[in-house]
C-alpha cells in the first residue's frame, strides 16, 4: 500500500510473508520482510519489498526464495533457503547512492 504519486504517507507498508500449510488445514504465517512508515515522507518509494523469484539457485533440488527490496536511491535482494522446514535468510546485499 502506498500513497498516490509515489510519496510515502503515514501507515504505508510493504510486507512479504511465507505461508506454511499443514495437513490438518491450519496455516502458519511467517514475516520475511517488512517496511512500515510511521510518518509521512517527502521522497518517492519510501520502502518496498516484492517477491523477485523462486528458483533453485544452488542446484540442490530445493527452491530458494528471492525478495527484492527497494528504497529511495537504494535497492537489494534477500535470499531465503528452506532449512528444517522454514525459510531462513542465507544471503543478501544491495547498493545505494
């Protein structure tokens, strides 16, 4: 959610969750990345997380999850691997001006 025009308003947010469904029908949600604007800002795209890709990056037969992060004049990527049944951040990086 973001204010029109690309500038951040109070309460704007961006989140990425992982969902773990069980055989009994229950679902466990886990927050992987989040940004919540506590006050209005005067620059575009105060914070945004999006799912970039799901792919087997290391060739082990298990898919990894890539989450893109964008902030004003900055960007990066976080990589999560499935370890013991949960997505765990294993790598990440970015750059900014």
